[in-house]
C-alpha cells in the first residue's frame, strides 16, 4: 500500500465527525470519494462500508467504556438490519445491480444525502414529538417500540447496503424518535455506532465479494480515521453538538445538489 496523504487526511476529518456525532461515515466519505478523488460510485460505496465498520469499532470501544451504549437497542436494530442487508446483497447479485455505473448509484446517494440532511435538522423536533406527541401515538409507540425498532433496522439495512449512507445519520434520527427519554445524546451516539459495525461489516463484505473494494484506498483512509474517531468520541461526551449538526446538514444538502446536477 502506497501512502496517500490526501486520503489519510480525508479519513482523519471524517473519523472525527463520526466519533463526535455518529454521523458522517457514508454521508461524507462516499460523496467525497466520488466528487473529490474521482472514485467510481460502486467502489466508493464498497470501500466506504468496510472503512465505516473498522473505524466505528474504535469509537464504540470508547463509548462502551463510558457506559454510553444501549446493547438491547443495538440487538433490536440488528434483528432488522442484518437480514435486510443480506437480502439486498442477494438482490444486487441476482439482478447485476452491483455492476451499475454512474447514474443510478449517484442519484441514490444524492437522495439518501437529502433525506439524511432533513433528518438531522428535524432531530430536536422529532425528540419533542417522541416525548410530547398525541396520547394515541404515544401509546402506540410504547406498545410497539421493540417492533418499530426492528422495522427501522430493516430500512437502514437496505439503504446502507445500496448507498453506504444511513447507519449513522438516519439511525440517530430514528432512535431519537423511538427512544426520546431512554437515549441521552451520548448514549444515542454510542448505540448508533455499535449497531453500525455489524451492518456495515456484512454489507462491506458483500461488496468485497462483488469486487467493489479498493484495498489501497481503504488502508489510507483507516490511517487517518482511527485516531480521528477516538478524538471525536472523546469530544461527543463533552461538547454541545447542535451547531455541528446544522453545519453538517448544510454540507450534505450542498453535496447532494452537486451530485444531482453534475
């Protein structure tokens, strides 16, 4: 593997954001690889999935030591996401979707980015709705919380496998609505990071088998991301992240529009 300083720096910056917010692995790295480094979309998705899985292991270790991972919620999400990821990979193999170049995948990534940006901006509102919504809805959420978490995991499994986006960004949005009281900001990030590991790993291995992983690129990204995610995980337990989320939403929207208009 030849050292590429720009790739390592990109990994470092994305790692800090991932560790601090639980967001940014796919939402930042995949479009960065496509738009800045000129990586083919399907290779960007496959490489980013393994990058995200390996990076988030280190962030999860920090959160676990701080007691900010709710493992019961992680298991519920995984019950939906892992089978959904496996089914999506099977569909991609049978229909040759993995061989699609350019257009389809770029549009899918752009749409996922727009959904992600909207979800990040509406996070506080969704949390209030989860706490103070109409009694009928609140009662339904209370009775169906476990089932809805599994369904949410299934949605994430499909989206992440196709685009590498959603495990962190949309995962935190869904969790903040389903568990507005149980998951504090620190536990929200830690729980989402922990769930993203097996999901990204399964999806990444699937893309590896399909030939959509660049090993040299992956190695350079990890050189920067591992220290970055450790720093970000430390920051997440000590700093208010409201303005970071707003800035991230603006960036994701701009990137999505760029991908759609290119």
